C-alpha cells in the first residue's frame, strides 16, 4: 500500500527534500482567481510524489490554499510542456524568523516547473556526468517557480 502524507508529522519525513510530482489530483478548482472546493473539510488536492529518500511513491494531501494555488498554476496555467516536470520541496524549517511563530498556518510547498530529468540531475550525482557545471545548472534551473514569501 502506498504511504500517505496526511499531516505535518507525516510530511516531515521529506522536509527539505526535492520531490517530483508524478500525479496532481485536484478536488477543488480555481475559477476567476477563487478556489472552489466542494467541502471545507476535505483537502484541495492529492499529489503522488517520487522522493529519493523514500523507497516507493507516496501520496500526500494538499490542504493549504496557497500550496494548492501554486500547484494548480504549475499544472494548469503555466503551459506545462511534455518535456517539463513539476518538482516540489516541502518544508517547515525554511521559514523566515517572523513566520516561525505562525508556522501552523503557513504554506509548506515551493513549487517549480523544470525540464525533464531535472529531478535526476539534482538527486543523482552520477546521472549525465558529461554535463559541465554551467550546462548542469541550465538543465536544472526552474523555468517557473512559486516560493511562498514566508520562506528563506
């Protein structure tokens, strides 16, 4: 059975780790800039993730409105191409000082749209060793990213 990331304690297993979003399953939608959710007691979405730290894929719930909006934007509004992938970093450790006091209510995801293979380039030092430093940076640099203002 696939592991589920339901709360901060579960998600903390991958705090600061780069993960690839394999599947984004929204329950809510965004229309005219507003989140339309069927019910306030259910998550906005589910994500299926691949993380090097975990042996298998993992499914997580998205329950913060900004995290959902950023994922929605990456998948539906940024013209995601076939040669691109969405990567995320979940973190509670990267908050700016003033935000740590309110961390329970803060967003947790840094969402990035990167070229395919960016995940492998960043998590496997032996992947495509022929790339020099500049070529590697150009290959992994996000085309677009959404990092919450409360993060460093």
